[in-house]
């Protein structure tokens, strides 16, 4: 019963518990691994982006599960709403320094901004104090009557623990050159059936018009990635026709990288754009 409840919570019952794992999509395999991990009930649970392949209802189930989890867990996530619902401590890494904050992510953000503002003010106050002391020393070190005070200030200045100027981290900016304007319809499908040996869909007709922004939604394993691969030409449709427009420049960010890829991020970019400088890459 526990296995079925956990499997249902993460959407595995829709896939079928008797399916061979090698037949599953990347998202489905991730669900299998997560289900296995939760069923083991470890004393400490390490979760690296656990919501990446989960649908909304399954994220909600995992949220409830973690809220009632008896043991400790460490979670890495970019899903702020999910973080806020399940954590009560945030560890922040910046410039190789690990800082602990109590509270959820929103409370961390507020505390972090306060800490930054306090550090900036403390640095500014110290710089003003140093400037005043150096000015006093310069004006009084030559006079016999005030030389002692000047030397005293100089010793204080030498012993002062100088605060490091808070760094402002520059966010990267991107510029993209436009290519030749493509056809009005960049993709047209006529009686298209997606799949491998067996069709995953009924025959469909559709058009994708230039400049349209489209979201493809559905549970794992229904053929979303198969559709993208078919549009790219990586897979042949089971039946029907798919026509791509002229002057297309297609960029594809895959759900899973190829296992043989051992390049660094910089190497990957340089292979595509060898004229780029290190800073540009």
C-alpha cells in the first residue's frame, strides 16, 4: 500500500508499474528514482532539483510529503514557492563562504538584503573614519604640541581591522543578432502521428506561426519530447507530413544531454563560436 501511495503521488501509476525502465522517458525515470529514494526513508534525504520533472499535482504531493517527513533533508531547488513551503533553514553560498539563515526563502531574501545594506553602511562609516584619522595625522604629526595625539591615532589606524568593500555582482547581459526573417508559418503538420513503433497520438493538423510563443503541456510520457524531436527531424513521424518553413535557425535545449558529452560549458560554446573571447563566452 505504501508503494502504491508513493507511486501514485509521483505519477507512476499513470505510467504503469510493470513497465521496463529502459522504455521510459527521462522524466519518467527520474520519477522512478525519486519514488525508490522516498520508499527507503533514509535518515537524511538529499534532493537536487526534485521538482524538475514533476507535474503540478505531483509537486503538491511531494510538498506535503516533505512537510511531514520525520527525518532531515537537504534540498536544492529553483522553485521558490516549493522552497518556501518545506524549508525552515537556508544555507547561502557566496564567494566560497557558507552562511546560515533561519526561515524560508522569502525571509532569507529579506535578511540577506538587510545584511548587505548593513555591510555597505559599515564600510562607508569606516572609510569616513579612516579619512578623518589620516587627515588629523597629516595636520598634526609635525607639531610638537600635537605629535603625541597624531602618533596615537596612527597606532589606532594600524591596528584597525579594515573592512572589505562589499562587492556588487554584475548580472550577465545577452545580445542576440537577428537572422533573415523566416516564413510566416515555421512549422505545418498534416495528419501527423507521433511515436516510435506505435503512435502516441491521433493524427493532428497544426500550424506554428512566426513569433508565436507556445507551451506544450501534459504528463510525462505523452510525447512532448517526441514532438520536439520530430520537428527537429531527429525522429520520423509514424505517419503524416511535417513541413518546416524557410530560413529557420533552430536552437534546441534537450531534456537530457548525451552521455558521451564530456566538454566543459566554455568548450561547448567555443566549438560553436570559435571567434568568441573568453569574456564573451
